[in-house]
């Protein structure tokens, strides 16, 4: 079974997650240090602590609507609140006794958790799994108003890393990547999320 481990930039008080948006949403968010209109609070928003996973997803900020890459620093208390409410998007036998239990809990969940293949610098899928968290409209207000500590626009850095990578200067590109390390979970949270222990 592939390892399911949260790797992230984090310190005692905060953890950094990444999101990709159109400039119309991303630029004002970075300027204000939180999300402002036209960001919608009425839909699911996904946050990911893996920089390279988001690079694969956004094609290094080149996909339409994903041209602005944001590093969103949120409180660890908020992150762990989200994890404590999360229900996996699949009926993982390590988490649920039956498909019926999963269906019932998933239908009521305000936070979703998904484990996707981690990515390498060149975009290859790796064996290890990386977490992404879906915050429903029922909890987005908590994210925007209470958990966010600051937002940085990483788009210039993303373009620089991508340019180095395309030029074959892999060591220089790798040196600029955000430094991510394992984020320890309590046994109860690991069991809830189906994470490796």
C-alpha cells in the first residue's frame, strides 16, 4: 500500500497550503492577505500542502483559470480543525466498517480528504500519496476569516523554477522548491484520514 503522509512547510503555529486561481481572484487575495470577491464562499475550495502536486495540476500556472499560484499560510489549529472534520472521498476499509457507513458519513461531511499520487519535479506520479483537503461552503468562512494568517503570490517563483527545469537546470530548480517535511498526526487523526502511521 502506498504511503499516505502529509508533507508540508510548517512551524509551531502554521502550515502552508497551495491554491491556483485566475489572476482576478489570486492577485487581490495576495494584496489583502485573505480571499475577497470575486472569490466565492459558496463552493468547495481545495487546499493542498504539496507544492509539486499543485504544479502538476496547474501545469506550472499555465492552465486557464490557474495562472496565479498562492501560498496560503493558515493556523495549525485551523488545519487540525479541518482534518478533524474530514471524511475521505473513497470508502477506505481502514477507516470505515462498510460502504454504507462511508456513504452516510460522506453525505454529512463539511470537509473532504483525498489522497493523490505525489509528483516529482518533472511531473511523474510517485508511489507516495499526498493529501488534499476540500472545504465545503459550510466551513469556507472559517478558512477565510479565521484560519488564514497570510497569502503570498508565488507565481514569479513558479515561472522561475519552471524555466530552470525546461532549460535542464534541475539542481537549480530543485534548490528553489519550498522545503516540505512530514507533518505528524495524532493517532486519532491518522485513523480518521486513513494516513500511514
